[in-house]
C-alpha cells in the first residue's frame, strides 16, 4: 500500500509539472525582464490548488524564479536532479532532499515555441506528508486486520476442535506414532491381511498376504478391485450387509485357508472391510502336535495306572504275609526299571533325548511293542547351537509313526528300532519298524504333501513337520527298506550347521 501511495503521488506531481510547464503564460514569462513577477503567482496558485508542498520554477542555470519561500527566489535550486530535464528534455519523477526536506518530485522541462529548453519546473510532495497519508489509510486497515485475526482465531479454534473430535482427540504426533505401530503390527503377524475401501478396491496388503496369495511384493495391486485378485471373495458382500464372518473355509489359488471378514465402521457408516486369513495346514500342524501331546499324556496316565496296580499287588501280598513274593516282585520291577535307565543314560547322556527315549519305551510297553535302542547308539551332548526341541520333534514323530505302523501286527512281530549316534561331524538317527513299509510311488512326495498310509482325515502332517524340522537343522533324510521288513528312515544332522561336500 505504501508503494502504491508513493507511485500515485509521484504520478500526480509529474502530471502537475508537465501541465504547468506547457502553459503559455509560463512560457511567455521567460521573455520578460523580470520573470519572477509573473511566475511566482502562477506557481503559488498551482501549489494551493493541487495541495503540493512546493512548486519551484527555475531557468536553465537552475536559478529559482518561483518558490513558496519568496526570499529564496534568485538562489540556486537544491537537489542536483535537474540534469535530465535541462539537458535531455525528459519529464520524470525523482526523490531528493531540498530546502524543505526529503520529497517526491515531478520534474518537467519548460520549452519555448521553437522547442528549446528555457527552464525547469519542479512540483514536490514531502515524504512526511506521504507518511501521514499512509497512516490515515493504515488506521482503517489495522481495524479490519484485527477483526480478521479475531475471526480467524475463533474459526480456527472451532475447526481444530472439530478435526480433533474426528481424530479421536489425538495429537498429530500421537497419530504418527499409531500409524507406525499399526504398520509394524500388520507386518509382524503371520496371518494374511487385506483391506478394501467402500468401493471394494484394495487399500492395504501385508507381507503375509503377498506370500499366501503368491503375489510379488512389487506388484501394483493397491487401488485395484479386490475381485481381480480374489475372484471368489465375499468382501463386497460384507461391504453391502455389514455382516461379520468368522472362521470360514475358502480356497485361495489352490490353498485351503481359514478366513475372517469384518466391516470397517465410522459411526454407523461402512467405509471399508478387512479380511484376515491363514493356511489351514498351519492349524493342522498345531492340531497334530497337540494330538501328540495328548498321546504322551495318555501314555503317562496308563503308566500311572500300571504302577497303581503294581502297588495294589504288593499291598495284597503283604496283607497275605507273602513277603518273599512281594520282595521278589519289587526287586524284579526295580531291576528292570533301573536297567532301562542305566542303559539309556550310558548311551544317551543328553537329558532331552534320554528322557524322550525312556518315555517312548514306556509308550511301547503300553502298546505291547518291542522297542529296541540299538546297541551302537552313542551320543554325549547335543551341540548348544542346535535347537534341541527340533530333535525331540523329529524322533518323537518318527517313532510314533513307527509304533502306529506295527500296532495291527501280531504282538510277537511288533518291533521298532531306534539308533542315535554321533560320528564326529554329524548326528545320525535311524528309525525302523517291522510294518509293511512304504510304497515306492509315495516316497518322493511323502514330506511335501499330506500323504499317509493310515486311515483318518487328520493324517499326513507328522512327516511334513519332520521335514520342516530337518530343514531348520540343515539336515537330510532318506527312506529305505529296513531289515525288519518295514520302512527305515535315516536322518543326518550336521553338527556345524552345514553338510560337508554339498547342499541339501
């Protein structure tokens, strides 16, 4: 605004100077013996009518012929800004300091009828007066600005409260923190998660979803309709009805999955839907492991009953005063138990494997299966860097399968053999049974698919678990026909975490 006022006043001074310089009476006054007599009244008239601070007229030498202070007439003009008008004949606006102070001046040359420059006229407005004009405008503007600021503060306060209410009274830093936590949680879960907006277009997939759906992570699926990725999805139905769906079976690209679907609500409006899904095989593996735990629990319960019966027998013999028979029975049972423990602890000094083998002996005795720990078995301690629970899982699954493979045979033919040995570079396991063996056509895919020679729906996961554990230990497994007539599993686990001489 200040620049605009200065420009307007400068143009006004220039227009006055040009208009006055072109007046005939001003030109004719220069031809008289005393130009000041005619020019002074003209200059004062122009000054008073225009409101200018001064109107000064001078000759080509810069000597004043008219000035608002009469005693300064005849003196040289001050400011040194007349050259462009007197020498070049230009009309212009200048800013200089004269006898009355800093001023904005309009300069114009005075020419005779032949176009010769005979003088100069200067119309000036003091900078002080311009400042007063500015502040007179500024007073009203300041009032408007103050009102605008007050209204802006009130409006922004109302808007901020409204936005904060929509954002659950969270600060921006809290929102950023929650967003980071949300992404971390979504990427850390093993379930696949897919989210769609209200138009059924994909808005988010986590890493597990990319893996389960077999989609490359750099694929541009965000923003695409979900039915392009999952043609049989029910997410659009959830968007329309708001129905929650839990633990629904679904076939996704040939994979059996368990799916949950929920609408995303803002108030009562459905703005999207989310689906979480996981491979059904993961649940089956957990079911299988739980089933094995239950089997061991039943074995322990049966053993408890057996020992209770043993104690009842001893109690009865004592009551019948058959003390010799009672002592003989106690010594016989103790010697058998101690012999088993002594044999196992001598061969297997690692408590994890020793405890497992003793438990398997008890399980085999309950099933009336002859369980043999090979006399060549020998293992001091499992290396600390190898996960012991994986060894327990491998041996437990293979021996359990072997016990089930012979349970339908005659009692005299039920045999399961276990070998555990350390040859220095690797740990070897052999599990052999006297069952019917495995057909050659299923041996290649035995570890990679749900294949079982036993009846029942919940079968075929134990060997898949064995294969996974062997891979975690960087080991290998081979299947052969054993000397007992059944299947022989041979597992080799490198003690150093790798196999010498090749990959697996």
